[in-house]
């Protein structure tokens, strides 16, 4: 049986996570691990399983709130280049789970493959996008998936094909510990036309979302047939602050943080929103972001 000591080259203890998240709040990880290869990642995950140590995967940190106490156990970061390769062949693009979604989109555009541009402007990694079936008005990532290769919390690797996967609004059946890579089926198109569509999405996002602020994107999922942002605005909450966290004036489903904010400020603001929207409209807002 291996022990964590065998991984001292890639493990750091007591690592602050705030700067690795978009909200820039929250405490440290007991250990942060940056494996250099898939084999090393698999060996570490197997070791943690054998030792009964909690393991979490850090994606791009854009949809994540870390509590001020931080997290015990190991936080994995797929920052090594081997986890973020993007390659294209015919109409299939293959991407590592650690690749930025924006990189997957730009590589697809370069080779004249269309589809994923509807995801332009969504931050985070390919793995994170698949895990939460990231999307927007134009569609979501799940509709383009051919196959996904995962690593389970027990250290097993397997591939699931599209007919074994299911995706719904901000929900996916891919819930294993790590998404190692995925294949996407796209359509050939003119690169200039795809770029034009991306520009339009950016213009729309910039005019409706607080993109230049620290935020985690939308905090809540849209309730069926409704808009969380509109409900929060109609509850009169735009601009409401708790400590260094504030409901965005531009889009009420965004919480923006300043340099004095704590995770507790954000959590209290989330609870306040949920209570007010429930009182006023009888709607329970469900979180879109992950909380550690
Ligand atoms: N609205 C308000 N007040 C607000 C915000 C929105 O009245 O403060 C209204 C808008 O005027 C519009 C409606 O609510 O009539 C919908 O707003 P918007 O078009 O901004 O879309 P959304 O449903 O709030 C969704 C995704 C976004 C994605 C956009 C564009 C969710 C929870 N949000 O937002 O995704 O960027 O569509 O495709 O599904 C994210 O998930 O993190 C995210 C930002």
C-alpha cells in the first residue's frame, strides 16, 4: 500500500485556495497536488482511496466557493500540460479535462469546426463544463459529446460513449472524480463565420453580465421557466451587500466580491437571497456553484 509520503514531489501542504478561485475567498487545502502524468494521478487517487483521505478536483475555480475553514484531504489540480491537450481530426475534437473551455473553442474554430462557439465566454475547464453541463442560451456542452474518459475515486479508468451519458440543464451523469478527456463531434463551417458568432455572444455577455468583476458566474440555476436573475431583481435585492460581497447591479444572479470579502460573506448573501426569493415568490433557488 502506498502512502502520501510517496508523492512528496507533487504535494504541497496548507495551500491557500482563494487565489485559485474566481471569487478569491476561502481557506486553504490541507494538501494541493499537481500530478505530472495520468499514471501519477491514478496512483495518487488510489493511495487516497486506500488511506480513506477525502479527494476533490479543482477545475478552473470559476464555479466554486471554498469555505473560510478550507478543506481537509487532497485537492487535485490538473495543471500539467498532459491534462490540457486539444487535438482535432476530421470533425472530432479531443480535449483533456484540464484544458480551458476557451482553448477548446478556439482550437475548434481554427480548424473550421463549429458548435462549441455557443459556449463562448464561459470560464473554467472542459472537465468542469462537462461535470455541470455548462451552457447558455445557445445550447450546452453535453449535446456535442461523443465520449468521456474518467478516473473514479477508487482509481479506475474507463470510457463512456454518448449513449451511456445523459445531460440536462446544468446537470450531467458524468460525476466521477476526474474527467481525463472527452471527444466532441462538431460540424465543419467557415472559421470567419464562427468567429463572427463568438463576437456577438461576447457583446451580449458584456452588456448583461459583470464580466470585469470577481464573480463565480451565475450563483443559482434558473428555476424551470423562470429567471433567477429576474426574481432576485424583483425581490429588490440588486446591490445588496454583506461584508465584501454584493449582488451585482448589472445581473442579479451574480455575486461580486471585493478584496475584503470572506467566504462567509458570500454564504450569508446566498442565504439572504434564498430566504427573500422564497418569501416573496415561493420559489426555492437551487445553487449552480459548488461549495467546498
Ligand atoms: N434579468 C433581470 N434582471 C437581472 C438579470 C436578468 O430581469 O438582474 C432578466 C433579463 O432581462 C432576461 C432574463 O432575466 O429577460 C434572462 O436573463 P439573461 O438573458 O441574462 O440570462 P440568464 O437566464 O440570467 C443564462 C445563464 C448564463 C448565460 C446566459 C446567456 C443560467 C443560470 N444562467 O442566464 O450562464 O451566460 O443565460 O446565455 O442558466 C452561468 O451559468 O454561470 C451563466 C452566467
